[in-house]
């Protein structure tokens, strides 16, 4: 008799983050997740005591992946601060998977408006991201106010880029983003 293959814990978390991105925390329900994974919901309880445990692990995974994992990826490539910022911008522009997608980020931001514990976690994540940006910009910008402005613009682009529907005259969105990147790195 063959062993039953269990759906890995990480797949439940990824699918939960996909559901969160698509419909908010209310969309993270065990039965639809199991259906999306093509498994029975019984396997869920081998990993998680309940839905709240899954939601907590989803947030833990998201926090780790959008802070320390991204920072480690950026740092692993070496180079000066501008080279690391270029790598960070490329990672941010790539969209990422279910854990690091802008959609997941935006869904967590929306959730944080209604849940103080999620808001505290979001503040911690945003502060970690901003601290990392400050460390990079601060290595070549001597003015702390200039550093803060560059950090705010960089971070705002990550969060708000997808909401802006404006035309850019004779320039494409990609051309404007390239000009912005060059300006930030000057």
C-alpha cells in the first residue's frame, strides 16, 4: 500500500495568500482553498489548528518574504548601494509570486484598515522596508531629508504604481519609470 502524499504546508499558505489578494481575508476559507489545491480539507488540519492559525502563518510568511528574504536576495548580488537599489527595483518590478505580489501587499494594507493587529504588523514591515531603503540611499546621499524623500518616492511607487492611470504625453509608462529610477539613483 502506497503512502498518502500530503499537500505541503507552504502550498496552503500560498493559496491562502492568493485568496487574500483576490478577495480579502473573508475569501480565505478552508473548503475553497482545498478545492483550489485539488485536495480534501482534512489535510488542512494536519498543519493548522484553525483558520486563524492559517491567517497568522500567511502574515508571518508574507512579512518574512517581503522584508528579510528580499533584502537577502538584494544583498547576495553584492555591489555598491546603487547596484543594490537597481536589484531591489528589478525585484519589485518583477511582481513576485503569491507571497510577494503587489496584490497581496495591497490586500494586507486594506485588511490593516480594519484589524489593529494586522495594522501593527504592516507598520513593522513598512518600517523595516524604509530602514533598508534609508541604509542604501544614505550611503550616497549626505542629506537626511534627501534620503527620506527618495525613500518615500521609491516606496510610494511600489505601493501606488498600479493605481495610477495617467498618460505621460509622448513618453510611455516604462520610459517614465526609467527616468524616475535614474533620478532616484543620481
